[in-house]
């Protein structure tokens, strides 16, 4: 890999990887599957060719879940901590942006499946910005 490779890992550190910053896209996906897969408002994924990606450790700890009837895994995760990790297929690699440890030096291009967004979606620019968690939230973390 090149010197400017970007590194990533799961929450427990068992799975680590590197990717060259040659991305074909960076998208926020608001479809219902991505909401369930991420447990959040949307998924933030970067896309690249397999030749730009390499597992450094824990590749054997990566598990995948396939929805019945789908040809590609719906979710890839660390079997130890459950964190989402990159999905590698013959068509390329989907890298969850939250799994990156380094700055990818790019920003999302657009939102996809916007019409499928959750009805409760708040616009981030309308919410208060706090430097850390609020005292009322800290017991839930």
C-alpha cells in the first residue's frame, strides 16, 4: 500500500485494515436497511476497488449477514465487538466511514434514498451543539 494509506479498525481493535484514498464515492444512505444496519439516521459509506484495500489483522474475525434472497452481504461486522467493518465483494469494497481511524480527506458527495429517510429525522443545523455529552444523557452511554 501507499504511504498515504488510511487506517481503520473495529471498536475492540481485533479487526484492522488500510485503504488507499482512491474512492469512487462517499455517500450518506437513508434507506431503511442502512438505518437498521447502522442503528442511526443513515449509513456513511466510502466505496473503492478491492485493489486499494487490505486487511491488516482480524480478517478471520469478520462475519457477514446476508438477507435472504440478496446476493451480497447486508452487513459485515467484527464477531467480537459487533462493530461494522468493510464489506469486500467482487464488485469492490464498502467502507463504513465510522470505522476509519484516519481522516479520508474527502466529504460525502450527496444523500441517497432521501425519500426513504426516517420521519423523525432532525436537521442537524437546528439542534444545539454541545462539546461533550449532556449531563442528562451521560448515564445512558
